[in-house]
C-alpha cells in the first residue's frame, strides 16, 4: 500500500499541509504517517536539560500528534489509516531514516525555509499556506538547459504513476535569461518518452529564473510545480533562487531527487 509522510511542527502551515496530505491519501487510497522531530535546544553540556523537562516536552508533542491524527481521521471519514511518530534529535537525519524505513510515495510539509530537507531521497511536496487539496490535473516540470539536452532526470515510472493516479497532464517549463534562444528541437526526447498528448513544452524569456517561473504561473493554470534538485544548475537546493521560487510559489511545489524509484 502506498504511504504518505507528513512532517509536522504544529505551526499553522504544517497543520494545513497535514490536512492536504490526508485528503490526498484518501484520494489515492494511501496510508498517512505524521512525523514530528523534537529538536532540543542547543545548550552547553555543562547545563543539561533535566529529564522531567524533556519528558514534558515529549508528552506535549505526543498529545498534539494524537489530536491531529484524530482530526485527520474525522476529516477523511475514517477512510485513511493515520499513524504518528515522535523522534528526538536532528531533523534531517531523523526524517531521512524514517523515510528509508517507510519508503513513502511522497513526503509532505508546509512552506518553510528548511530547504536542507530537499536532500531527502524521496519526493518532497511543499504546501503553501491555506492551500487545500483538490484533484491534480496539470503538473509543471521546471527544468534547466542541462535537462533539456539530457532528458528527464528521474525514472519515467514516477511520472506515469502520477498520471495514472490523478489523470494528470504535464507542462515542461524552462526559463531563458540573457536573451538565450530556445533549442531548435525542444524536449524531443521528453515528448517521445511520455504518453502521447500528455506533454506541452514552454520556453519563457525573463530577466531572472524566478521572474520567468512566476510569469508562467500567472498566465497558466496548474496544480503542482515540480523541480529537480541537484548539485549544480538553477534549482540546486543551496541556491536562494530555488528557495525563493518555492517559498513564494502560489501552488504546491515538489522536489524530486534524481534516480527516484
């Protein structure tokens, strides 16, 4: 059975993202796992945190997880199996280990500046504030020049799975800066790889990548924006360009690592 992991920190954004994940789980018949990582304050070892304080913090987080779990079960009419997990320690390492254990279809979180989570080896869907789930009809794949030339950077099985689950179609978007011209044969290999008539390609010229992406989204209807984080190029996680696009994106943005199975 497919599973979705929702990362929660009990802020309004993360709670909204968990509600989004629950409705999506109901739509695709998946189970949902709520995960909270208690990141203890960085206090010198000479001033250790008393055990009773840590216990109180864990109990409070556990109760919050249980309350949210009950809310989401009610929200989905009991159709979704909702589990919860409380970890203590480093956010990234705990989330990564939990994901490696559960092998989720998608990880969901609220819009946050914690872009180090983009290094997760699973698709990460970032939900803007107050956005609610609805059936996904169009997914925009934002790519750069390297991906135009080398083809889709992830296995096609994942895109086809999205297409089957949501009856979604795809737009491929790349942004040209400094008056570059579109390649003569734009995305030929992409079009040949995906199901016929499911793909449209768009080449946008702008003074910056952020401007081009947002200009496209202003003029076109879409449900998700998909990026492919990597070590170089426009959308590598460490660059503020990707962070700015995601944090200001009006629709859910998904980071999909290369080699996603």
